[in-house]
C-alpha cells in the first residue's frame, strides 16, 4: 500500500513537472507570437526605401520608424502577394491598383498629406487642338467618370479578372453611352495616341482611341510606347500627339519641382500653366482618381489592430517598440 502511495505521489510530481515545462514552453511561444504580431513587417520598393521623399521622409513626417530588420525590399507587384499571404503586414502600393479590391486591402489614410497627388489627365499638342477645335469637348467626357473606385475596378478587370485592357476600355465606353452613331469622318492629320506600358495607362489609352475613332477622327495607336522618359520627348517633338500623364509625374520628374503638392487642383493648374506657356502642350480635364503612393494593409489585420490612418500605424509602432 505504501509502495503504491509512493508511486502515485511520484507520478503526480512528474505530471506537475511536465505540466510546468509545457506551460513554460507555451508561455515562451505565446510571447514570441505576441512579439511577431507587434513587429510590423513592411514590403517596400528599393526606390521608396532609398529616396529622401520616400520612407525616411514618411517616418520624419509621422514621427516613427519601421524596424529596419523587418523591411522587405521587393517589386511593387510582389508586395500585394506578400500582403495576401501574410508574409508582411504593411506594403507600399499604388492607390488605384485593382488588387486592392480583389484582395480586400485597406488604404491607410494619409492624414498628414505626405504623398503628392498623381491625377491623370490627357495632355495634347496645341497644334492638334487647333486642327480639331471640338476635340477637347469629346475627350473631356472621360475624366469626370474616372473617380478612385471606378479606376480601381477598371484595373481589377484587367489585372485580376484577366480581361484585355482594350476590352475593358470598350465596355466602359459602352456602359457610359459615350459612343455615337454615324459620326462624320474628320478630314485632317492622324492623331497619334500613346500610353505607358502598364494596365491603367493601357486602359486610358484605348478608351481615348476608341472614343475618337467612334467620333470620326483618324487615329494612330501608339499605346505601350514607353514610360515618361520616352513619351515626354515624343510629344514635345510631335512624334505623338496625346497621352495621359500624371500631375505629380510632370511636377517632380519633368519640371523638377522641389516642393510636393498634395492638392489636386493646385497641382493640375501648376502643370497646365507651365506646359501651355513653355511647350504648347494643353492639359485637358483631370480625373479625380489619384494613383499616388499609399500604405496598404489587409482589411482584417488593420481592423484587428485598429489602424485606419498612417498616424494610427505610427502610434502602434511607437507603442510596441522595444
């Protein structure tokens, strides 16, 4: 009986020791898990990481600092996949990307207005507008229809749903009753319409081409010609006549404007006046869609941590810093 009692006591003692060991391990794992959860892992492009008006400027404006060991440089396209697969918590992206809607991502509000505006607008050689005075009113039917959510959805149809940009453009024009019947063929030079070689630009370029063709204008398709470094000299030299450019791109890249502008109307009027006076390039109306840089989080994770703005993110990082 005594031996049995001693055996039971020994078994109980071993059980308690084992439970304590497990409890200790679980506690350590929980602490590690909590630590991982508190450290914000960020996907960023190399360019954004190194630019003075990129990561360092953002941190200075919002008075916080990302953990440098938790920064993961990668191409912008890969950052969306990294967010979706929980490999990072925050990513630098573009505010009209179609994957924002498809992956249920939240754009953190830039509540201190750090990021400059990048509203797209058709830029046209004055000589072409002189040849076709009514051209401006035809093209200006497009910008009022292109708000932020609309542009995201259009990009999603191509980038996520797999539709060709040309079809997305065609459907959009039909849905908005922008086509006319039996338009008179216009006599005059071909209008060379160009674009940059990525989704949003291809959609905008094809919208313009199809709209002009439908209204009887002779058009040359130069979509996907190149980036701003190619398109800008082309429109100045008369090689092309029209393409959609972003206000922020012209301000910072072409004009070398040192002070960022965060108000859409101010940025638009600045580039419009400068191009008209210096280059005989006319900016038509701009779209309210703003393809600026932004910080993105998965909606569920942002909600869990109560992060809606970049200030909220900064506060979260500062509170959880070691």
